[in-house]
């Protein structure tokens, strides 16, 4: 399965099928590579971000260290350039602080729009931007 695999039944913020975010490192609240969510995901891990050093530092300062390996959870720690399903509220906090990482719109779950405006996500789109964002 590649990073471009589709998550059946889930939609992204553009209204299309939800693509996988990352299998290496394995991400998602359900650790299945996708940024879909459910009632048990209180943090709404729905934004597929390509993390940056600035975002990792910001997240650590907010109390969520994503860089330090945690072998007990089989987590090797993130480095700049890794794709990861981040909490929508944390991404939006980073956006407001000027350190939001780029997002993969096709792999960002539509439920992120409950917290983050589509315009903010589109302004930080990574890779191919849809025609509406140009």
C-alpha cells in the first residue's frame, strides 16, 4: 500500500476520497496511515501535515513532544519532512502563531473543517494545489 492509497468511505477537505497520509512513519489516530476520525478521537487527528522544525518546536512548547522517540509506543519520533496526522486545533494554533506546516489536502479529513477554515488549509497546501486554490 502506498502513501496515495485511498481510505474507502471517507472524504477529504476538497470533497474527494480521503488519501492515506503516511505509512512510514505510521500515522493516524487508528494507526492505519489515514487521518480519519471517530467519536473516540477527542483530539481530531485529521490534518495531514508535512511537519517542519518550526512546527515540531511549537508543538513541544505546547506540551506535545512529537520529536522524541517513545519506544514503548513503537514511536521513533518525527523529523522535518515527515507526514503526520496532527490535531486540527493544534494545526490551527500553529497557523495563528505563524508556524503552521504544509498540509496534504487530499489526505486531510473533511471533519477538520469543523475547526480549521478551508482557506487556511488551502493557503498551506503542499504539493499540487487544486485549481480553486490557485
